[in-house]
């Protein structure tokens, strides 16, 4: 994670960079920001900047061995601690959950506690940071750094350190040389006072509206007009803004998903209702829907060759990725596009939308049936 990948927070980024450049890195810091502020993203970018072997004034290089290891969350000098639901014999310490942890953070650095619990299928169980893990931290920082640089202990959500957290007090007070403790939390009231008094507080403010809106447009495919509205509604919380944005994205996506389900499962009974509903969009609406569908199919066809970078993001990309697991092949997709173009041709010539959509449905089912 580079600073460039963190939404907004320019002032903090600048302060963090400057601290590293002049060699002033407080050895125990609490990076405190409310949900969706990007406190975790900032902490990861900060770590990457500190350990980068080729950093510039602006950012880590993102390319050196160290950057690659930090962004893959496999750097041997960075130890991650986080809450999880303990399960005797299976989940006793954080390293037992590292695969899920890496996947979750790589997928979404703005995830919250609930997302994380859900990923572990533990919605109804309470996560915490067990004593065994605290002993691992103590053991870990006593070891020499593997790569000769700084050792970092990142503790996500120190709110979940119970009274046992006091085991760490001595370490936080007098850490071994070249050791950095980064605590990433959200709720000051839930963090042990003894820990608070031993860390330097770095407050992460809510993301500014302009940066938040831009992130919604670029990362989540939200229309620009909606993005500004949502950024205001979410008040600096990217997590919330993104959730709201899911409803504000291209309205055609749901209709498209529905159509594909009808075609792949041959649900002709639903096809009549669906084409009826869609026709109510009027000629222009139906045309824009068909154009959208053509675009989706073309994207599905090129992604296996070109990858998705720079093409799409967000729910559309999710759809395309799922769709491509069907392995329809280039020919089938071309035939599907041809069906949509035929329907569009008819719409442009004032054909009956409902009839054309039903014809296209049969055409698509036929095209799909040719899958090898
Ligand atoms: Zn680097």
C-alpha cells in the first residue's frame, strides 16, 4: 500500500513522510480514526514508506523487495495482531488466521470489525486478542530484525485487548531499539488507559468530501453526480459511502443480472415480466440498457486477455469476474453481442420493445446453449 492508494488525508501523509525523512518516528503510536477514515490504510502506507529501500520524498517506491513484501503482508519484520474468535485447536493465535487476514486486507483496507468477523463466519461470536498472542508479540520483538531495518508490530483494534493487554505496558514504555508499535483503533473510550498513556496519539480525521467523492467515482464506479451527494451523506466515512454507492451505481446492473439469470436458467416465466418491466424505461432507456449489456459482454471477452486493470471496478467488475468463471468462450460471447445489437437495431427503428426483448432472450438462450 502506497500513500497514493490512501484516500485523502494529505496533511497526515505529509506529517508521516516528514517524520520518516528526519528520522523522527515515535516508537509507540496510536493511529486513531473513526470507521472509514482510512486509519488502517494510512498505517500500512506508513510502514511501507519506513521500510522501503528506494523511497522518494512523496511515497514508497512500490517496487522494491521490501515494498512488495509489505503490500503482500508477508514482510518478516512486520508482525500483525488483530482480534479473532478463538477456537481451541484451530484458531489460537493470529498466525492461524493469517491467510484469511492477508486476503481480507488486500481486498479491502477499509474493512471494519464486522466485515472481518463476517469473513471468518463468526458474526455471532465475539473476537478478542488472546493472551497467547500478546506473548507472541513479546517474543517477536526480542528477535533480531530479519532485514536489518526496523521491526514493526501493528495491532489492529486495540479496543479488543482485555486487561491482559497490560502485559504489553513495559514493551510500549521501553521497546527494544528499532522497534515500532502501531496501534490502529477507532474508539478512544474502549482502549485501556494504561496503553493510551504510553502511546503517541495520531488522530485521523474523516476524509474530506472532494477526495471521498473522487474515490467513489474511481474505485466504485459511482456516477460523479451521485458521488458528491454520497460523500456529503457519509461525512468522511468511505466504508459507508461505498455501501450507499452500491445502490447508486448504474441502475442497469440489476436488470442485467436478472436477465442473465433468466437466460442461463431458462426461466421463461420470469422473462415475460422482466421484458415488461424493462420496456417501461421507454425507447431511450431500453437502448441504453442494451448498450450497457454490449459493453459488459465485450468487457467479459477482453478481460481474460488483458486483465481488468483500468477497465472496471466495483460491482460491475465483480459481475464480470463471476460471469467469466462460466468460460463461455469468445464465439458464444460474440453471438450474444450480436443478439443485443439486433435488438438495438429494432428499437432504433421503433420496433416493439417487449417483443424485441423476448426475441433477444430466446436468441441469448440459443447462443449460450452452443457453449462447448
Ligand atoms: Zn520500495
